C-alpha cells in the first residue's frame, strides 16, 4: 500500500457523502496494488475507506479453511461501514483485484464527526440497504437460477470496458459452482459468440450478453 496526500479532484466524492467540510489535511489516499490485502477479517481497521477507482472483492473465512467470496465491488464502495457503526473489528477480508485507490478517513479522529453527520449517515444507510439487497438477490439467484444466468449477470457487474480478466477459481467460488462447471459454461458462452478468449482474459460482446440474459 502506498500513501498519498488528498487530491482535490475527489472533493465531489466528499460532497456526495456530506463531508465536504472535513479537514482535508487529515485525509489520505491509499493506493493498493492488484492482489494486495486491504484489510483482514477480525482485525481492527482504524479507518473508513471510500473507493474512488479500481475494484476488489470481500471474502469471509470458513471453519474448513476455505474462503467464500461475498461480492465484487467497484468505485463508490465503502470499507469500514459496519465497523464504524458497531465499533468492532472487520467482518470480512478485502483484496484489491486491480489497482485500487481509496480515500482514507482516520476513525480515531473522526468517528464521532461521522456518526453525528446526518447526511453522511443517510448515505451509509443507503449503501447498507444496497448491500443487503445485493445479498438477497445473490442468495435467491444461487438457489433458483442456473449457473449460466448467474455468470452472465456477474460479467455485467465486473467487466472493465468489455474485458473480463478475473481469476476463474475466484469466480467459481463467488458463484457457488465447481471450477469444471464454470469452464463448461464459459465454453458454451464462447460458442455463442458472447465471449472471446484473448491473452488478457475474455472480451465480452455486451449487446449479445444483454440479449442472452433477456432470453432466460
């Protein structure tokens, strides 16, 4: 992780969270490299992070030693919302899937300010509601919809300019499928012309993908 001084180009992000009056000299920008750990489950975070570029994933560890991927996130995601409100250690492990840039707000200095800021707490309430809705949708689709549909929805969420370059083992975990089943499904989408394998990953024909989703 590399630390930088706050860049004024992110003032709009602060405004969106209702905290544009915060002392910006106390803020930092944290840049995480691809694959770098942002925070570890059951450890104190000590800061509230707002992601302003890149994407990553959150996971929880199971008793059998395996990790379950809860979600893949992009710009606008926040890290430390539960921890801020409940004042306890992190509930998940966060890893950067690309170069990830976050605004960092120190909680030791600003916890009370954030908790007593009505505009900020309303924004956090909206984000928590979105996370809950996404969790419900993910649980329902995992039980009721075939892997091909779930993969198509996942591709729409995580692609970067039409490129899907995530690790397939992680994708299989995220979708609750075996690696072999995922490969068969990707091959099927490739045969349909929705995916094209390249050296960088898979290029997605977005219009074709959207039409395929509508056909379910």
